[in-house]
């Protein structure tokens, strides 16, 4: 799908603020894909559609999670997580994107998952560091992303987990699984 066509479709689903964020994620994902040898077109497409379901009504998302047999435990956690798997489903159904790698990058862009593909990592990190993001710790992840995608992802996960803990929020298990898998597979192994 052409970029302008994809952007035209997604723009209708988003607020202006979220659309600007999407443009930032797209540019960043393309840069990271180029740097780390990931398919740039897939990174571009996944980035454009990653927040497609962000503004769907809560009830619609809940219904899709139940009807499509998505992990039920999602419903016990922050609804902020829901738009990612629901987005992958809707992008396939409504936009007609069938590429499983692209759909998975959308599906796991919020929770992560153990053993993420390079494309999934690119979209996750791009979502975290795009130029519009301003929060404590983002600059450190930006810097890491210039040299090491895995270290950038680990730092983003650490920040996210710590942020949620400080707010006494639960942490979705996939986020821990992602962190654990990344740290255990880290170059040089784990320190004992
Ligand atoms: Fe998102
Ligand atoms: Fe996003």
C-alpha cells in the first residue's frame, strides 16, 4: 500500500495529536529499519497503522477481544493495552492488510512479547522515542537506539515497568516476558 493512501486511511481514525505522533513513529521506524536491516516498507506500514484502534469505544474493543478469542486476561489489565491486538484485527478486517509480520508488530506494540522479531522491536522502540515524545528517560533510549536496538528496547521496558510500579499499577505479564527474554538473550549473557 502506498504511504499516502495508508496515511489517508489512518488519519480518519485519529485525533490530530495522535496523527502527528503516528507520523513521528513512521519516520523513526523507517530510520531504525534502515539501520538494523529490517524491511523498511513493513516498518512503515506497521508504524502508520500501529494506533489504528486507539479511539475505538471501550465496549467495541471488549467485544472484539471476547469474540476473537484474544487473551482474556487483557480485560483485567489497563485498557490502554487493548488497542494493540484490537488494532491488528481491525487493520486486517477493515484495511485488508494480511501480512502477519506487520500485523504482529501492531499486535505487540504496547505489551511486547517474548522473542520479538526485529520488525516488532523497531515499531515498539519507534513508538517510544519518536520526536514528539517528551518524558523522563526518553533521551537515554534515543541514544541507545542509535547503536543497539536491543539495549534501547530493554531500557524502554525497564522505564515502563518502573513507571507502572511507581503508580501502583499492575504490569501485564507479556511485558515481563519480553523483559526477561531480552535480558536472558542479551549479548554476553546474564551476570551471575
Ligand atoms: Fe499504541
Ligand atoms: Fe503509538
